[in-house]
C-alpha cells in the first residue's frame, strides 16, 4: 500500500502530473496575485523577469532558456547574469523592442508604475504578477511558473524535494522541547521598526528552524509580509527576547552595532547577552528554494550561535 508518507509517492507525483497536465496545444490558465486570469495556448517562450525570485526559480526548474531579460537587481544564479537587464522604470519602447511574449512582475511593480503596465498590456504583451506571501502560496507559485514555461513536472519535483528537506529539519527541531526553544524578535526594517507578518514566509523560516516568534501579534501591512511593530512594543517584551534576529540587505541596511546603539535597546535581553544575529534577506524573504539554506542558517544561529 502506498501511504501519504511513502517514499514511492515522491517519485509517482511527477509522473501523475505529467499524465494529467495540459498537453501541447490544449492550453491552460494561470490566475495571478492581482486576480487576473491569463489563458495560454502554449507555454511562454520569450520571458522578461522583473523580480529576482522569478529569475532564480525559473533557473532552478531548468527554464532559464526561456528568459530573454532579467531585472536590474538580479544577482543569482551566475549562469543567467549576462542576459539583458530591464527595470520597471524603463520606457515602453525598450520592452516592445525585445518582443517578449510574457513579462513576469510582482504586485509592487503594478502599484509603482501602473502606467507602464497598462501601456504594455495595450500593446498586447502579457503581464503576469506573481508573489507568494505564505508557505501555502509558495507551492502554487512554483507550479504556476512551471505551467507558464512548460516545466510543470520539474516545478512539481522541486516542491517534493523542498518538502522532503523540510521534513528532515522539522524532525530535528521536534526533539527540542517547546520550553527550551529560544524566543526571537525578527526584524525586517530597522528604520521603520518593522517585523514580519506572523503568516509570512520569513516567520515560517524562523519557526521551522526552531524559534518562537515573540511578535505573533503583529499585523500585516496591506497584505504584505511586512508588519509594523513599534519600539514601545518591542521594549515591552524586552525580557522575553532571547535572540534578536534581523534580515540584512537592500531592504534593511543594518549592522549589529546599530541595533546595540538604538536608544532603549540595551534593555532587551538578547542585546545584553550579545545574541544579535543578521541573516541575508535573500535567504528568508525571497520565495525560492534557498529558503532551506535560510532555515538551516537560522537553526544554527539559534542553537549553536
């Protein structure tokens, strides 16, 4: 009998997907994160990615040859970095000259430059806006990228491999009693005193790694993975914070010294004990398979740091 946790199921799922996925010429639909339903008669062949996570994920499922352009902020993987660069600040003409059959964006771009998006759509270029904010949405997102490119089986296998590694991590963490797990404040943007929404992928990384989120009462801002958390609220939990964790990168240019020297922060237990850690934002905020690396890094910081 094949059970839900059977290793054999790991290899059968891609075959099942292959058999029941739309065949060439049959067409398929993808509904994006702004509610637009896109009907495809065939997978896209000439894609411009304006979000580094899209680029990384397409490369991960073997669809990098579909990319004719990447964003100006792409830095990974190295194999695609020589492709032409595009920004949502570029002219409509630059995109039209490239003759893409699909441009992958995220909702922030729609809000930042709706005029560009509108004009490109008027010209007949398909614009698909994707960005998961929860772990459940993550898997649908990867499958949608697989559908759009014709690499759905590879995307399904990536999900299976990802979940398999998650199970191994969760098994290790399960051996640690809840009362012994460190309580963590996870900073997203220091200058604005922001943390992550409790249902965000970043907090999933933290809790899967064995940390307890002390800001579980934070509220998402406009449906994003970012949540406000004032200094007063942080300091009200100063003695509960065993570890102060902050993402570091373009979104949060921060140093441990800045956190230590933030007025009032020396009252925080983690600051006094020197348990302040930075983690690359690309490993905890971007919806790519490298989240596994982020989870493992956090686990090491929490239990060996």
